[in-house]
C-alpha cells in the first residue's frame, strides 16, 4: 500500500467535472492505497476541513479565489509534510497549483505527475497574462513532470506541441463513469416526446432536454438559451448546475421569454442527479471547449442521445456517438428540433451512447493510472 496525494484546487461538493473525476478516482485508488486529497474549501458548502469520505482522507484548506484561481498557502505545507515516498498527483486546469506541486517535488527531490484536464482560454481582466503564463511558467512545469496524463489523443498531441512535453511522458487515460448512472436496456424515457400530432390527437409531450454542468463562460449556456428561443418543436430544457453566471443566465432566459420552457434547478448530487438523467429524453452540451466531459459520459451511461457543439473535447468523445452541431445558436436549435421530431434518431443515438459508455469505468481508469505510476517510476 502506498500513500497517494490527489491534489486539486476544488473538490465536491464544489460543482464541476474535474472535481468529480478526482473524487471517483480517489475512491477507487483507496481500495488499494492510502489516498489523501489535498484541496481547498472553496464551494464546499461548509464541509469539514478534515474528513474521511468513502475511504479517502480529505484536507480542505482555507483559500481565496482571484481570477478563477484558488490561492491556498496551507496546501503547500500539506504537500511538504506528506509521508516520504508519497505519489504527488496534481490535477490541473488552473494556475498556481501545478507550480506548488513542482516546487514541493523539487524540495523533496522526488517525481510528480500532472493530470491535464483542459487548456483554458483567457478571460476576465487578468486573462491577457495567460498566454505568457502558459509559455514561460506552466510549460516548464509540464516538462518537469515525470508523467502527464491527458484525456484524449488530441490532448496528447496538443501537450506535446504546445508545451514540448516528450511523447514518452504523455499518457492517455480517459475519464470514467460511475455504475449508478448505467440504465438497463429498455428503460429509457418514452419515445413519444414531441411527435407530430394529428388533428384529433392530444398535444405531444415536450422533449425533455437536460444540461448538467457549471454555469460558466466555457460551458456557454447562453448559446443554448439563444438556441431555445429559436426551437420550433415542443421542448423543455432543464438546467442542472450553478456558477458565476447563474444570475445572468436566469435573466437572459426571462428576457427571451423562456420561463415556461427552461427550468434552473441549481446543483444536484447523488440520487437526485441520477434521477435527473433518468427523467430526460436527451442531453445537450453547448460548450466552447471540453477536456472529456464527465456529464456527457454520465448521460451516455443513462442511455440518452447526446447533442453537443462540434468543438475540441466534444468531437473526440462524441464524433461517432452523438449529434454534433456548429457552435452557434441557429445550428444548435436545428439539431434540437431534429432530435425532438425524430424518435428513430433518438433510439439510434441512445444505443450508441450505451455501447460506448461501457468502455468507461472508474475501476479501469484507476488501473490505467496505477500503470502510469509504475511506468513513470513514481
């Protein structure tokens, strides 16, 4: 048994795909190792600073957030005082944390591993500093890592080209999906949604469309709301999640006259989240870019047809599984209308989703991660 430090700026109940990846991976690794999560208390909803959750020791440090970056000096002390020989496994899609882990590894004279989830674009007032940070700071950290885990082959090529990480140190390990999301064959939602009605038939049931994720700029739920204002078929959208754009998006939906067609539920967890997938007819992801979207994997395991924007991350996961649309409202609206009025297409896409989801289990992911540890000599 080894001590494995999973190091992340955020952790559930903070909402996000990266956070849930860290949680599920930690739980699986904890079946064979002493796993400790080093994170912050940001978005934790008052969760205890120290806790044991499903076999994982979680240490949440006090932190401030500046320009979407967690600043938690206490994390560095936790890393420096961890048992000798601990695996340093850093999950990165934000600044500062990779540098803290690299500094710890250098001071302790041991290797470390980066888990690369997403290459973010510049945003906000300090966004102009991001290109220089990537080139002169993060690039050096990535090249110093004993191994870099990426989610897709496209990400592997990107990391090699953009950050000059040697190919021998880049390892593709996809995300997984929990067993609770897998829906048995034949139990999918009714295909009667949004069928054209005859003159004497009752009005069709609206297509139940689901979005799960952060309400942030990268996810571009504003694009989805604009698309909903153009949709012609009867469709009801349920938005599950929260984030810094929550108030703005609710106001946008009201301005577009969508109050009767769009429901914002806030974040859901556990059985409530599973039930949200089970109650949907289709899933939609309107992002600007993704790593490997965990919510899409959960929707696929739930036997839902998936509609997504044709952007990096979505394309790699869903290119031969889901329905892809250009990342603009009119194209997204046309794709929603197509799903709503074509039950045969929904059945076909649902079958593709279920088949592909079977390849993604957290146990398989954990085993692949352990293999990377061994290959990298960590």
